[in-house]
């Protein structure tokens, strides 16, 4: 039983699990921001363009059951907007990452010293070869 808890502890404290936990928390917070953007800004603006149509009010009744198909359509619409916004964010982050990868990196001092030593060896070999 002791080895089980030791194995669990090493698993739980491994970097990937902690990174994943942080991503979930940030993702949840970001999800709230995007949902608020869709619910409070984008949807009302679209409602203005559609003449104040509120899809959530559309429903039909069969017996005692109310089928709220308008709410379902609105939820799909919200999902498409959220997915599009996340796509734009990921696309922008990938573009920034690509630009950073394209930047030529300055050689470190160690690389410069190694290069100088190699040049000295080449010069010595050329000198010995010509004599």
C-alpha cells in the first residue's frame, strides 16, 4: 500500500500533471470570459441586426412537454461563436510562436569559443599541410 501512495505522489507532482491542472483552471476562466462575450455582447448585437429576434423564446408544446428548440439553436450558435473565438486565439498564438522560432538566435559564448578553437585547429592543419 505504501508503494501505491508513493507512486501516486510521484505521478501527481510530475510536471505534466501540474501543467494540465493549471491549463484546466485557466481554460475554465477563459471559458467564462468567452461565454460572457458571446452572451452579453455578440448575441445582443446579432439580435439588433435580426430585428430583435430572441431564439430562446421559440418552442412548441406537445401535451405537457415543452420542446424548446430555440434554446437548442441558440446553444449551437453560442458554441460556434466560442469555437471561432478560440480558433482565432490559437491561430494568433501559433503565429507569434512561429515568428519567434523564425528569429535567428544569437550564438552563445560557448559556441563562439568552440568556433574559435575549431578555426585555430583548421589554421594549424592548413599550416602543417602546406609545409
